[in-house]
C-alpha cells in the first residue's frame, strides 16, 4: 500500500529513531505488569519540544514548561510510563540519570535536565501493585535511559507492557516516514492503552488506509462498521478494567523548527489519534502527544511545516496500529489481536 504515499517512504528502521539525534529505551517490571519508555536526545543534543493534551484524564510532569512563551523550549528527554500517577517517577529517574552526566539546561550555576513525562493507567491490569513506599518507576526510568539505543522492542514493551486497547492487548508501536519534498525524516512512538478500539468488527485496523509496507499485517482498511462505544474488558474473577486509560505518544522530526512551529506540529499530530482509535479523547483517556524537533535536518517554511504535520499525524496513526499488532497476551484473561483474528490471518496465508 505504500503506493498511496507516492515518494514518501519509511525510514530504514520504520521507527522514531530514524530521526537523527534520538534513541529509545524500554524497561519493564514483569511482576507489576508495567513499564516505562524514554525518548532520549543523544550526545548532549537538546530538542525543541511542545505538547498537546487532548484526553479528559491526563497525568503529566513538566508539561507547563513546554507552553508557548516560557523560558525553556528544549528538552533532554521525554518519558512515558504506566503506573498512573506513580509512574511520573520514571521521569524523575531519567532526570537524575541525566543530571549525573552534567546534562540539561544551563542555569549558569548548574545544569538542570528538562524531562517532561506522562503516564497511562494500568493499575487494574492484574499485576502486583503492592509496592508500598517503593514503586518501581524511578528505577525503571533509569534502566530505560541506560538501555536506550536506535533499536528497541515493540508490543509488550516499555510503557506499553501492561497496556490494553479496547478488548485487546495494547502495546508500544512506532513508525517513520522520509519526505522527499522537505528532505525531513519524521517519526512517532505510541503506548496504546485506549478505551476505544483500534479495529473494526471485521478485525481490520482502522488505520489500514495509511499502512506502509504491510507494517501491521497488510489487511487493508475495514470493510465493516466501526463502533462508537468504548470497551471495558472483564479481567480475572469478574473484575472490570477501570474506566481510565490513555494513549501516549511522541512525534519527532529532524527539521530545524522554532518553538512555535513545534507547538503546531504537536497540534497537527493529534489527528493521528483520531485516525487510529474510536472513540478517542474520551473523558476516561488522558491522550497526550509530545512533539520534538532535533534540528539535525533542513529548515522548512510554513508550507513545509503543514506538510510535516500531516505526515507526523500519519506516522502516529501507524504507530498506534503497530503497537496493538505487535502485542502478545500476558495472561490467560488477555487476548491479543493475532489470537482473536486468527481466521483473518489464515485467510491471507
């Protein structure tokens, strides 16, 4: 289906790390069924950053600092994690790790790392959350930062480790695109924990029209109706999953963007949620997208920015579908896409 996109094509890894200057690290706590993911600027780079908060139940750290007109317009890393409010400590771990390396915003006396973060709700996913006064997230953040590289796991990994998506396993997904018009590379990463579905009744991904290179099966767009209803699957012993969810995302490009233009990139990227999840931005979701511009690539004018925003939204759509497609079941009460739609997979051969 890549022909739909003309000369636009995926980067060599089809990952956010195709954007020059960025690496990604994951860490998981298998007993607690949760995890954390860091998008890390490498080699001392600080990326221009912004954020768009669209869901009704967000949980965030340092996002106010990314607003237009504030002093700091660049970050050292972005962290997304499970654990609800407990998970915000993952960003604290990354903050400490960066500070120990003398990285961050130079105040003239000391360097202060800038590490915004956001969390998703996975407290009702059946893991052992009896962590008392020592939640695992600070340690998970440090572990993720130390393991960051250009290659990273998808599906049951990082912030997507314990995630759910409607009635299916959620997960961590990524995608990238190279735009020959602007000369820029764009990428996205998403931890999918949505109350809405990413598939239609026939099992095909809502994002199917935007798929590139069969990255989530190559089954094409849905041929059956889409439901507007959120899904709350039953867990073990008849316990219903809490009505708190969230899909978290980071989009990035290598363009040299101003802070205002990076803010616009985040706003335009929001459309990627709506092309992959139904319903989305509900009262129960804390849907958030961070945007990063590494400045390693060319400058663009406003027409180029509009083009990058559209491509970034497409990358986010694809990353969301990939996160669910790559997931596997973590327990007997959990169902992944490939198991539920075995017949669809078999029909393709």
